[in-house]
C-alpha cells in the first residue's frame, strides 16, 4: 500500500540538453512509475507531485479499483501520475490540463505506459468553464487531485464537472482540506448542490480526503447553502 519513492537529479547529459528535471519513483497496484517534473517550463504548481495524488493512488490500490474497459477523464493532471495509473489499471483515459503542461504529461505517459496500450491514452488541453463542451458527456469516471485550491475557479470547475458527467459517472476528487483556499466550502456547500458526495477515505491526520460523487438527477438539485 505504501508508495516507494526515489528521487534523483538529472545527469550531466540531461543538463547539456538544457533540461532540468527531477524523477521520482513510486509503486502502486504492482506497477512501477517513474514520474518526471519539468522545472524549465514555468509550470509552477503543475510541476509538483501533490500528496493528494499519492493518496488517491493508494486508495485505488487499497480498494483494488479497476478501470478496465471504462472511459476516464482526469482534470488538472499535472505530472499525470493518477491518470497514468488509471491507464495501467485498464482505463481508456484522457489526461487534461492547461496547454503549457501537456508536454510534461506526454513525457511521463511515454515513460510509463507500454506502447502496446498507449492507444488508450489521450492528452488534451482543457480550460475549466471554457472548452469543456469539446469533450463528451459519457465518462464512467472523473478524477481530480488537489484541484480545489482557488475559489475563483470553483464556478468553472463545477460547470466542467456538470458537462462531463451523467448520472452514472463516478467522480473521485482527493483534496487537501485547506480552509484558507475554500476547500471546505467547495466540498460541503458547492459540490453537494448538483452532486451526491460521500467521504470514502481520509488520512490519519484528516488533512487529505477522498470524496466520491455522482451527479444528481434534475429533480434532486438543491439551492446552494450560503
């Protein structure tokens, strides 16, 4: 269940190519992952392997989650660690983020997913609240880790979740419950307006929580609590 991590600085040849990267190694569900972060592209928080992502991977391992034959989309993929694991667990996965992050995701996809199954992987730009209509509405699963960090983006995130999901879609969002960034308001007040949600896992210190949700039928939608 516990991830195995090894970090190493890039060798001199990599620096000669003008690439400044750091590789971290993990093991989940019997799969060895080599996740590289690119520090040369001004990716900011997208070049971080967030603890919430590791917690969700551990949850998949503990619960023996399978995505075999399922259509999956990940929001705010960042390094791609969660979406990559979902591919290795059998899913047809679309990993999404801002355009400038896609090369980092593609690098990690190439390094971790066998060529024989890479056709089940897609990397696409998705800006919440803007171009979600370019994506289908029949996903079996929506995944997101540490995507709840800016109250300014909450309406766009909700709008995106509404579009991508149907009443059969299962949503897993793993969040660090930073009160100062509005995570509690999002999960306790905003998300429950349109989605049925439950806590399925939390870390021992209760700082990181895995929420499982499904979209409400139109007649069950309630007014937001203020």
